[in-house]
C-alpha cells in the first residue's frame, strides 16, 4: 500500500529539484560564452550593426558574446540552425527582416517558421538603404533610372545579394511602383553584388548605406536616392527616392531572436543588456554614422513587426512573380 505514495513523493521531489535547478540556471545566466549565429555574410548590414553591439553586451553581461557567420541560402541555413539550437540562452540569432518575412514567402518549404521557431528578443535598429550606381551611369536620380530603363527596356540590370534578399525586394518594389523594365541579376551575397556595381559589370543596385558608404565617399559609387522617408544626415544633399518617385520607401531592420522556448527571464536579461549597450554614446554615434537608427522596443513589438512584414512581403513577392533560385 506504500508503493504509490512513495513513487508520487519521489516524482514530486525530482520535479522540485528540476524546477530549482532551472531557476538557478536562469538566475546565474550567463555563466559561459554566448554564441550569436549570423545567417549572413561578414560585411552585411546586420553584421556591421551587431559586431560592436555584441562586444558591448558581453561586457554588460559579464560573458563574451561571439558571432559566427553561417551564410547560405540567403539566410535559410543559419536560421534553421538557430531554430534547432537548445533554448537555454547560449545561442542567439542576429537576423535581418528578409530571413523572417521575405524568404518564408518565397520558398514553399524551409526548416524554420518565422513565428513558431523563435522567441523574439528585440528589433535592434532600422537600416537605411540607398539606390546606388556605377559612376559611369548616365542618370543621377531615381527618376533618371526610370526614364533610362523605359528608353532601353530590358537592357538595364540591377544587382542583389540573391533571390529574396533585401536588395532584390527593394528593387522589385521600385519596379512595381514605377513600371521600370529593369532586370534582376542575383549574386551569392551583397558584397559580391556591390563589387560588380563598382566594377561596372552591373549599373545599379539598392544597398544598406552601412555597406556602401565608404565606397560612396571614395567616389566608387554614386547615390541616386535615399530610400527612407527623409534625407539621411550622412548624405544631406542627396534627395530621397520619394522626391522623384512619389510613394516609394524602403528600409530593413536587424533584430535579435532566440530559439523557441527560451525563458522569459533570459529574454528580459538580454533586453536589459541591449538597452544598456545602446545608451553608450560612443557606440551610438559610431553606428548612427553608418546609417543605423535605433528603435529597440522589445519582444512584443518585434513579434508584431514579423507578422506585418509577412503579410506585406507576400503581396510584393506574388505581384512580382518572384521565384526561388
């Protein structure tokens, strides 16, 4: 008659022990190095954004935060690895919105779900985009690009970091707004696309300002327009695309997420560290001077942004007839 109570008591003891250990692990978090997986190439906009932030966050948390670039499939490979990682706070993901809102609408099957596979932490920053061209391109504004493309239908190419990349989607929205018959030339990563625009192999592309700003300043690229609502303080004399192509606007964002099931206490601690980091005046100024705008608003805001982005990008991709590679 004592068997059932004994096993019930043992089960309760084990359950309590596991609960205590779980709480202890969260209280002591972090007690070892945190790995941040970047599903993008080194030198991408999110990579430029997150490297100095990760270093400062590590100082705030008392443990190093490393960044591992796992590019491939425009971000699909690295994102799947993050989704399949333990939900213990020691693997984080540094994403752009393409991975969370564009690629899931482009591919019928990918090994992660942008809503179900991750615990949102926070948007980190909005990323300013600019329309750039090789210096030999005859136009100087977005309207010039439209005019030249219509004069030479199918003859004006634009480069991107691959199908479904932010560069592709940004130019596809431009094409849909203007009717300009421009032709997509996908590359394996944005860095290679920028290199070929500078070399004159492809005349134009849209890119994160942080990636191309040094080349603009060196005279290797010229800017046809800023894709944001307002002019960039880094390029005060450069018009927005909207000034010549009414209604056009495009920007992306970088965000931190964790594998689904990560403890809310750990999410809160990472958010607190991010908030402290982004108050550092030297770091803020460094990143603002590269074209980033800080808007860290926490997990609920990020979850809503992903949901809204999925709806918006579904229409863009469908209307553009965009197909996977």
